[in-house]
C-alpha cells in the first residue's frame, strides 16, 4: 500500500507538470519531461482542437505527426503509429502497462503528452530486440514464464530494463520494490523477479 | 500404435509458443487490429443508481470536431437485450437507470480524444429514486433463486438433519462470515472493434468465449448466427468478467452500423466497475458440530449474496460444503438479495473462493475449540467418497497434498498457541486450508491437418486468456500426431474454427484438449492406413500395432529401417494434406464418478503488532490435479491463483458510496490488487496423480483451484499470529487494531 501511494503521487506530479507545460504554450525546443514548467498566463486561450506538428524519434526512427497537443505519448504510439505493443491498462499511471523508455529512463507513456518528447530517444517494446535476437530481458521473461496473458508484459520488460539502467537493485527485495509500479493481475510476480534477477546477474543462458 | 511408444511432449516445461509474440509486442489484442476507416467509441455511464433519465442534451457534444454520433435511448436502434440467454443487457432501449455505471450513451468520433471530449459534454438530468444498495439493510427481502447453481444443482441441499447433528455435538462453531464486492480487473480492459461487411458483422472482442459472444450478439441484433464472426487471438486476462457478453459489445456493433464505419470501443479502467460484472458481496453462516474426537456431526453452510434488480447471478458459496468433508448431517442453501447494482458474475472460482473462506475459517475455529491440529481435524473427516452424490472420486490425492505440503512447509514445528511465534517484535502466524475445485468438461471440436511438408496445423475455436492454451494444445497435438512441437501450428480464437466452450470453469484443457487429442490421433491413423495399404510403402502389410510414430515418421517397431516420413506418404498419394475432425464430449464418467481437484494451502504471515500490517512471507501449496500438460505454465497458473487469493484476503474491496452507489475506489490506485512487493516466493507442489476416468487426457483443470482456500489460510495464519479472528474480508489492518 505504501507503494500505491507513491505511484499516485508520481502521477499527480506528472499531471501537474504536463498541464503547466501545455499552459505555457508550445515551444520548438525539447522539453525535459522531468522538469515541469512554471505555469504562465496564456495570451490566447488554448484550443484543444488545434493541431501541431510533432517530430518524434521512436525506436531509432523519425516519426512526423500532426496531432492535438493533448494527445498522450501512449495514444500516439497505439492509435497513430500502430505500435500497439505498448499497452493501455488504466490510462492513469497506476498500472505500468504503458511503460516505455525515454532516454533510457522508464516512464508511464499515458501520463505524458507526446509533444513533450521532441528530440528525445523513445524506445518501446518493439524496439528492444535486435532483429530476431531478443533483448536479454525479453529472453529471460520467456525462459522463466514471467507472464501469462501477456498484456502487462511489454510494460514489465521496459520497466525491468529501466531498473537495470538505474543500477539500484541489489537483492530480490529491491527488485520486488522497484517493479511494484507494474501490476500483473495474472500474478507472475515470482517469475518476473527470477527473470530480472537473471539479467541483473548477467547470466546469458536464457533460452530464446 | 500408441503415444507411449514415443517420448511425450505433454508434461514438458515447454516455453510458451506465443512467448516471443508477447515479449516483443507483436501479439495483437482486440483493440489493436489495424482496420481501415476506424473510428472511436466512448460510452457515457449513469451517475445515479436508480431512476429515470429526464433529459439528455447532446448539442454541445455534437459540436465537437470529428463527432459522428451521440447514441442515447432517444435515437438507438431497437434491439432485445434479453434475447440469447446469459446476461440481460441494458442497451439504450429506455430511460431507466438500474445501477450506477450503466451505459446510457455512446459517442463516436474520428479520434479517441474527440470522443472523450464529446462524452464529457453530454448533459444529463435525472429523476432520481431511492436505490437499494446495502445487503444488510435488505436481508428481509432475501429470496430463493429461480435459477440453479453450477452443474445444474438446486440452490438448497440436505442430507440428514443439521439440528439433530448439532444437538449431539460436544463442540459447536456457529459464525457469520462476510466477503465484499470484488472486481476482476484484468490488465486488458474490455475492448471491442466492430466491422460491418454488408449484413455480416466481424467483432474483434476481448472475450473468454468467442462462440458465446457470437450467439449472444446474433440473438440481440436479430441476425442469423452465421453472419456474426468473433475473433480473439489474445486476451489480456479475464478471470470471469470476459466470460459473458456485456452491453458494450453490442453497443459497439450498433454504433458501427449507425455511422457506417468500423468502431473501436475500449472501456476505461473506471468504467469496468459495474457494467462488466464483479464478485458479489456475500454473507455466510456456517454451523459446525463435532464430537470431542473431532468427528463432524453437523455441517451447515447458508449463503446470501447480492444480485441486480433485473437479472440473477448466484455466487454458489455453499457448493463445496456439500462434498468436502464426511459428515452425516449436511445442509446448504443459497439466497439472493436484489440491489441497484450491475449484475454480478463469475470471478475466479466463483463460490469456491468466497465459500472456502467461510468454511475453512470455521474448520480452523473448530480445530482450536477441540485443541486438535487443523490438518488432523480435516483427516478425521476425510471424505472417502462424495457425500452429496454418493459417488466414488475419479481420483483424490488430498491426503498426499496435506502430507507433502506440511512436510515442505515444516508444519510440525508449529506451536499452535496464538501469539506464540515471533521474530523480534513481529508476530508470526502459520495457517492452512483445504483447496478444491470441480473438474468440468463441455463438448468441443478440433481439426488436425498433416501437411506434405511434414508440418501440421491444428485448429479449434477456443481462447488463450493467459492460461497457455496455445502451448498446451500444441503439446497435446505433438503427441497425438507424432510430430515435434515446433512442427505444429495451433490456431484458436475465431468462430470460423471448430466450436468450443467458454474458457471458464477451468475446463479448456479438459474440453479442447480432448478434442485436439482425438483429432490428432485420428489424422495420424488415417495417414498410417494409407501407408499400410500401399505396396510402395516400406510399411505395407504391417498392422497399426506394429508401427511407431516418431518425429514425423512411421517406423516398424521391430525393424526400424522400415520407415517412411509423413511427407513421403502424402506426396506419393498426390495429397497436399490429410485431416481429421473430432467432436469430443463428456460421457458417462460424470454419472459414475465425482470429479474434483484437491489441494492444501500453507501460509506464513508476519504481522506488525503496532500497525496491524499483514505481510505474506511464505507459501506452500500442494495440489492433485491429474496429469500436467506443461510443468512450467501449470506452475504459473497455480501461483497466479494464489496471488489472486492474497489480494482477496488482504486488500480487494469495491467500496460504494452509500447514497448513489457510485464506486468510490474505481481505479487501480484505490482498488488494491497485489503488486510485486506483496508477493513472496510461492512453492507449488504437484502431487503425482493419474486419473483414468475424468477425460481422454487425464487432466483436471488448474485455473481456479489456486485461489480456493487461500483467503482462509491467510485468515487462519493471522489468527495464529495475533489471536484475532477476522471473519470479514478483506483483512485490512484496521480490523486488527
């Protein structure tokens, strides 16, 4: 329950940040998603139905979009780019199914507007494997049956890759804590911990 | 010729055959099919629990750019929500509001954002009526259900006289246990994409039963069933809520017809608390009587659960009490109370999960009253045959489950005195409970086709809701066809394939598996007959018994050099394929045997004596579930059931606002389900069990037994840790302070 509160606070923080950013108007330069802008009075009321050009770099590919500024990164991926590997589980930053990597950091793509990520390197589940060779985390998830229905899986894997990048997890207890933003209703948690531990320990024996 | 001649693929811990698709994002769920000219639907839900829509103003919504339709009861096409059996569906046919969260409108627009914006602008005025929302306030209106409980059983049962049994008892336990509304919350929200092609309808639907969806949608829309096709290749969890076809599925089809475009409609997480079912609140009275030696003299389990004002669902809480313990006097009953809520539905082990909390808690109370070890108490009342049906078990390994589970857990080191075990300041509690779930099976069909290139395709409608259907059916087909698993493609999730039942009641493995086994065996035998009668074949003249099938080849048992590949036989006969269809159905076994899985749950909890926080720290579950199809996926399913039980025991509780019946915790931040940090390592033991009677493949089904007994085992452990008996789920810390 501790964890749940933390997750919600993060969500509110991100929403406050994004609302601030939108009100401040849209600038051409990239906006760091972790540094919320100070809200200033807009000169013209924002029209939610106006369109802007947004260029995104997703899985190493440039994507040109004409979207309303309020479109979330998640909905851009799923509804505009057919990158449906990233899942919508709650649309409120509470379940982690939409986790993607932005400049190597894991974020909930439902809690952030696409327009905030101009210039950033966005990696989704579709961008982790190299051709037919799975990323070690993907291979470990298969080998240890770290999923059942598979719907939370892309988010779990992106989150786990982010966890490895962060370098904080030293024990199974750490993995459990740091993976608690990603809900798995099928209850594959023990196998997820095994898969993440294996990758952390650098074992390469995961069957592909 | 038989499968035992070859190395069996069944049982092996094969990685999921759909694993690669799931970890790369390639697996497409129902909202993820690229469809030309697709537009987006969003439903509007009622904000009151009872009354009428007095006025609905859609003008502002219709002005939002891209909006194509605002469908309400004022302009919706006429359909019959009661047609086709199963659930009765409110489908915008009148202005009645029957519960909070009822769909009262659908907005369709070019983008999801426009549809959401417009839905928020629809202005509704209600004539509100006083809703009935509380079970306890309406107990005087409890009634005997019109329907039956599962397996066509009457709601009440009686063997002997419980009053008489209680009168002779030396020790009695008579208590009331309650369980709250719980919501399934599969990670994939309900989603439907409706595509009309003339008078034909294609639905990509997140469903546990493609054929049930086809029949229901056709009946409601007044269409010939053959004009409706349902596809569902991947389902992101169901747990029961995707077992019925709910209103949004039909509404999507209606909207798509109105706008003459394909429509995708995905329920938001918050929208899933009401219109797609839930585990109903229950109140359960358990009365146990026993001799000093611990022999039960009386067992009564009386359950009351809630249902909607317009439909009936019975949570069969007392079903297990009919068969689980030997006792001369057993009575069970089920009553319903109608409230202004959506219709409840099956949720993972409906009845068994909620009922076992009450019964297995009561057994623990009786063990303490008698000062007998809880396992010993259960052994003294071990049912050697089904006391309700008076039939022998097809197989039962419960004794072995108790023994092996207890040994692995270290149960003999338990000091039974409450509050006697500590780790520093932390209270330690060990609890146990019995688990059981019936073995179900329904008719199912499959087609197996061997191709000239030595591969095979096996097809059967069915669904994979995370249970591993793709994988275990591939394994069954591999053994039946005599092919390596990699050579087999198994297809499911489409009503154009042979018919199968809903993925519910833990019956897919038994039902579809039997059909796949029979179809595969038959296809292989047809191919072999071609060879045996063909002078050009090295197998010519041999009998089927002389031949082994292995890796896509037939060879003579006694002369392995006489061999031929499947491909060679087909090519020589100028055939591209050979195929067989099997229509499998249950036989007389259900009249001869009582068929159930059994298990024993052992749990350690750690309770903070200052805050009352309960943490589950260790779990051992031992289960006798017949033949295992895949050791790896089976282990995952049992773990998953137990995790679901941890949620049920410690956190899950849908809370309604007492005035308007709005769910106040309708999201995943406030409706708590277990997260990774809530779950310890879970040790699952599969007790070796051969069941020759249940079905042709000897499987009993494993999707639901894992949750049964889980909540009671935790409550019993909490009593052991704290000396406090909590009879009201969930077992949150406020109840321990």
